[in-house]
C-alpha cells in the first residue's frame, strides 16, 4: 500500500512508502493525483497506461535485487539504469523471490554447519568408526546417519553427529532417525537451532547428547514428519 505523508516544508514533496505491488497498481489513479503528474495539461489515456505499465514492470524488477545491488543501481545514470534493469529481467539467474529464499536458506544452513564443526566425507567417517565406506553408505541408506549427496556423487556428512570422545555416533541419534522423517537439510536445521530461544540456547542436538530422545521426538512432531 502507498502511504502518503504531508509534504515537508523544507523539501516540498510528499514521502512515498512503497508496499505491495497490487495495491500500488490499484491506487494508481490516487497516486497520479496526489503527486500531480501532469500530461501536458491532460491525463491522456495512452500516456497514463504506459506509465502504469512501466511502474508495474519497474516494481517487479526492483524486487529481484538485494540491498547491495540496489545501492549500486542507485548510482547509475538514467540510461545505464534502464539497461541493467533490462538485463536483469532477461537473465535466468535465481533472483526471483523464491530463488532468493532458497539462496538465503542455503547460506543459513552453511553457517549452521560451520559453527557445529563443518562436514566430513564418507572416508573420514569410515576411518572414525573403523569400518568401510560401503558400511557407511548402507548406514546412511538405513537412516542411521544424516548425509547429503554432492553433485560428484560423494556423501557429505555433518560432523556434529559424531562423538569424538567415544569414537562413535552421538547417543540417541540412531533412535531419533528411526522415528522421524525429513530431508537432510531439514534434519540439520532442526537439530542445530534452539527449540526455545526465549528461554535457553539448548538445541535438540544437546538433548540427544543427553540421550533425551523422547523429548527430541516430541519436538520433531512440530517440525518434521514421523516415519510410518
């Protein structure tokens, strides 16, 4: 929705806050009147329709950029700005809202993993558990370990699920994995994010390390699917 404030006496122009695009288009006539956009003395229909269409496209394309890109675009000349907006519109890079959400989700997951020890290969796990890589892969297939498959086909396993003090898997993890279902990404975020941050920084992973599987499964019912 477009909100208008009274003109500042020093500036002499109203401040416009841009909200939802559909509301902006809906209020376009009001926008024209309040901003006194003059079309050579008359509001010619063709000129108004073109301006309306231009604003629709402009809002859509601006929504593709993050804050740093917007700052850079703000310094462009008029002609260069038009060119770069057109290039963004024609490109197939993931700059739509859903794509940006996926990118942010991937960045958040990466940070969570980095803070919890990063990831290890199936070979590292095999050496750690004193077993074979084939056994590690079978364990992953049986939902005994969390792992993501890389484009190369190799497995990437979060290091947090291994207890280096005991030389084994974190207590309770296998029991938990048999009770719930979710993608590796969902499982990682669930285990590493505090379940009640307003009260404490304790995570479901912390509860698993205390062998409190029942509590973790109870929490998972709110976020993950239970296995049939």
